[in-house]
């Protein structure tokens, strides 16, 4: 007889998903900055005015940054189901300090 497989800890799965999302967001931001720099050099090369270069370089960065922020904002704490990137109404430390801003659970804490 085979033994039943144990399901992975749901908290650890959620924390791993959040960490992977953070890595993707950072890679996306770095790619946007690289595209902005390359685009700025190209637009200077084709002799656009500095104002047009700024507008054409900043618009995609702004759009990309907002979309990455929206992507990151959908992650929720596995314990309290509170959005990780939302500030708490109290003075508890937030996700950037390694805690949920709402319930105070340490990032990476297993359920059991």
C-alpha cells in the first residue's frame, strides 16, 4: 500500500509565491530602466528635441511601473488575507521589514 502524500504547507507555498513575485517585479523594473536608457540614446541619435526624448522615455517607464505595482499589490498574507503591500492602520512593520503589516506574522513562517 502506498502512503498518502503530504500536502505542502500552504503558508510556505504562499510565501514562496510572494518571493517569486518580488523577484519578477525587480527584474521587470531593471528591464524597464535598461529599455529607457537604450530608448533615450536612440531618440537622441535620431535628433529629437530633449523635451520629446523625455516624454517618449518616461511614458513607457511610468506605464510599466504602474503595471508592476498593480501586479505586486495583489499578493495577500496567507494568515489574515490582507494585501501585503497595503499599509496597516497601526504602526506595525510592513512587508519590507519582513512582517505582514496587518497581523504581524513573520514572512516565511509555516502554518504549523
